[in-house]
């Protein structure tokens, strides 16, 4: 039987005469031995757990050190009098660097106007054990900078103070709010313009309609002065109607409310419609009008109404800004097989556009010069609407022009289905430019 050695030695020394091998000594010694074995196991267990917890402690403290190193904020330890006794982290501003803060009282580190608020917050944190957050806003090199200062209680002996530069964060929030406000304003503006345009069209229709009727009556009565005056009302009314319609279009496009109705379009028929619409304008300016459509042109998968609006604007402009010249409307497939576009090329020999005016041609209400406008009429919205419509259909409009010689406006559209052989481009574009 195993017996605790130290105990066995003591018993043998004091009870020398006793026969330890006999009962009841044998049972007594076995009970003691059992009890000691329990003590040994407990001690081994507690030693093992002490070893483990010291390993955990080392792990935890190195983890804490790593966290503190990665910490983006300045961290100050202040005592119950507000004295900075330790500091950690990067000082994003000179004020918060080690050399500036150590051994000084926290309120001394901030501008005088802010010191009282900071003192009160610090007192509340230390005496009442409540966390406080303050924001220090100031000018730095002409720009506004913001520090967020958080005070956390550290028992009655002091507090931990975290300082974070939140300038960029606040700026991002301000920008987001400003963007949201601008978007809301833009939506409101769109709704207002759409409603206004709608409300304006009804009375305008009546004005133009009645002026036309009265004009017919005046013609029957043979009153030329009245006919002329009523004619001016009709012209001005139609002009106003065009502006209202253009504004409505722009508003709808900007609000993303203009839907595209895609279908397979026969380009030949579309070109005939366009020419029919603009021929009177061309004839009025004694222009030669020619339309050519490349043979076997495929059907184009697009929105016929919108495309027609674009082309009427381009050919209409060519007729308007050309006198006793020529307007050619040429439609062809360009590019390479598998990657081709359809080009609607409108070439005129009109007044042309100065190079410095070309970049602003597609801006809203932009006309090359106001004297031209008076001479030629127009709203300055046609090209900007046309380009946006073209973009909506997946294409674009380009222009080359030479003052006094003429212009070439080209509307480009992707082709959905193809059968004809496309003509290579950009060699073609060089030819176009040379043709002026
Ligand atoms: P508008 O209703 O005034 O014609 P557009 O947006 O269609 O508005 O055209 C803007 C301006 O671009 C015109 O006022 C004109 O000065 C110039 N422009 C457009 N097309 C031509 C062209 N074919 N030849 C010369 N100038 C043109």
C-alpha cells in the first residue's frame, strides 16, 4: 500500500512500539493516504491552471499592445486632477503629440473658448463615472478641422481621453446630405417644369388655332394687314410651342422618364418621312435637297419616333442655315463586320460654325450667336435634345464644320441586325472632313 512518505516517517518515529501492519492502524493509515492523494491531485491541478492563465495573460497583453499600436486615435491617460500622465497613438495635429501633452493639464491643450466645456466634461467623467463626447471645431490653415474628444471613466483615479480627427468623415456626410438635397431639388424642378409645360400648351394651342381661323377669315375679307398680323401671332405662337415642347423633352430625359420603344425600323421609309417634313424649309431657302440610302440596308432595331425627331432636327438645321446651297442626307452602314454602326450623315454648304463654337453646340439653349438666332429663329435646344435622344438609343452625334463652307452632322446608331456589307470607317470620316 502506498502511503504518503512524510506522514509514514512521522508516525513511525512517534509510534515506534506499535505494529503498523495490524488493524486498526492499517485502515487508519489507508484513510490518511487517500486524503493526501486528493490533496496532491488538487495541487497539481491548481499548478497547471496557474501555468495556463499566465500564458493567457501574456497573450492578452501582447494582443492589447498590438491593438493600441494599430489604434488611429490619440489616447491620453489623465489623472483625477486632469493632468496627462501617459499618451499613446499618433498625434494627427501638433497639439496632440507626446511633447505637447505629457505633464500638462487637459484643458490647457485646447483653445480657451473650449477649455470650460472640456473641464466640465472631465469632472463629470471622473466624479460621476459617465462617458462624455465633445467636438472641437477650429480653423487650420484656412480649412475647418474637427476633433472628436471622448472621455471614458477610469475609476475615481482619472479618465481615458480618445481624440479622433473626424474632419473627412463629417465632410463626407455633409457632401452626401448636399447631394441628396440637390437631387431632391432637381426632381422638384423636373416635376415643376413638366407641369408648367403641360399647362402652357393648352392655352397656346387655343391661341395658335384661333389666330389661324381668324387669318382665314381675314383672307376671305381681303384685309391684308390683318392677315399679316395674324400670321405673326401664329408664327410667334408656334415658336413658343416649340420651346415648351423642347423644355418638356429635356425635363423628361433628365428625369429618366423618357422610355424607349424599340422596334425593327425600315430606314428607307424613315428617311422619306424626314425629307417630307423638312422639304418645305429647304425649298423656302432655295436649297438643293438630296437623300441617299445605301442599298440593302438592314432593318435597324431602334425607336423610330425618337430617331425621326433627331434626324428632322439635323436636316432641318442644315436647311435653315443654308441659302441657295445644297443639303445632302446620306445613310450608310459603317465599321467592320460584327461591329458596325449606321451613320446618318447630313452635309450642307451653309454658313458653317467657327471651331471655338463647336464644343458648346450641344449645350441647352446654346446658339452660335444671337444675331444668327434672330435671323434664323430656333430655341437652341434642338441639338442638345438630339444628342441626348441619340445617347438614349445607344448612339451619338458628331460634327465637323468650317465657317463659310458648311457643316457635316452625323448621327451614329448601333445596328441590331445586319445583312449588308459595312463600309470601313474611319477612312470614311476623313473623306467626310475633306468633302467640306
Ligand atoms: P436651334 O433651335 O437654335 O437651331 P440647335 O440646338 O438645333 O438650336 O442648334 C444650335 C445652334 O447651332 C444653332 O442656333 C446654330 O447656331 C448652330 N447650328 C446648328 N446646325 C447648324 C448648321 N447645320 N449650320 C450652321 N450652324 C448650325
